[in-house]
C-alpha cells in the first residue's frame, strides 16, 4: 500500500517538474540540447503512472502492453540526459564544452547508449513482478550493473563537478552524487519505491540547475543591455 501511494506521489511530482521545465524552456534562455530534459520527465511520468495503476489493472495482456512503452521510453529518452548535461555545460560557458570534438563525443555517446538500450529491450524477456502491493512488468536483466544508468550518472557527475568549480553551484553535483551513492547502498526496506526518492532528488537537482543557469543568463543579458 505504501509503495502504491509513493508511486502516485512520484507521478504528481514529475508532472509538476515537467510543467516547471516547460516554463523554463519558454524563457528561451537555454541551449538546444537542454530540450531533452522534458522528454526524460515524460518517460518518468509514464513509468511511475503505470507502476501505480499496475495493481488495479492486474497481471495480463493490458498491463504487459502498457509496460512495453515504459521500456521504450526509458531506452530512447533516458540516455539523452547526456545531451542535457552537455547543454548545461555549454550554457555555463565551461571551456571544454565549447570544443567541437566534445559535442561530437556527447552525440556519439548518446547514440551508442540508445542503441544499447534498444538491443537490450528487444532481446531480453519480460516478466511479471509482484512485490509490496505493486504489480508490474520488468525486463529480465542479466547479471551485472545497469551500464547505461552508470555511464549517464558518471558523465553528469563530471559535469556537476565542472559547474561547481566554474560557478560555485553545487546542487547538480550533490544531486547526482546522492543518486549514485543511494542506488549503490543495499537497503533492507519493505519497499522498492523508497529507493526512487534518490531519483527524485537527482531530477530535481537538474531542474534547479537549469533554472539557475536561466537566471544567470537573464542577469547577464540585463547587465549588458542596461
């Protein structure tokens, strides 16, 4: 029951975060690459919503079909957080982000991770999972850590550290670090949803960093034109 409530709250949170990100985009003071952020949020809204309603739908073809879209949104959108990170670094005017080769590397890395996730989604089996009052479908993983998530997190951590050094803004660095550490620690809790709190902190830190950069841009613009 607790997990059901938590997934509902996560869904509401991500809807609010999506609206917040759209508001920032409308200010037009951002890099093109940062437009990938709301796409990732859409995936998280759908992911948490389907997990929330899974116990009401029950195991079967309907939930299975709805869950397939969860996997595809995760595979196609989540790796683009790398592009968001590149946009953040570029918008913060970090020196290495302005080199053409860096843009190429970020684009290639994103394409590779999306391809990897697509292959995994196609080739792996899907199984029903029932735990703590939640019924959902999940991809049957092979042994080993989630490579895509680790790569994305490490790249964003590097960018967060770079922004902290360049702008003395630590929120992104802390948010990514919290997710990495929190996900690595084995918790003995009667819940799987609680672990997703680290993801909430992570996504919120990215949104706050986005807002901070927009404010910095607007301040500089006013200073130059005033």
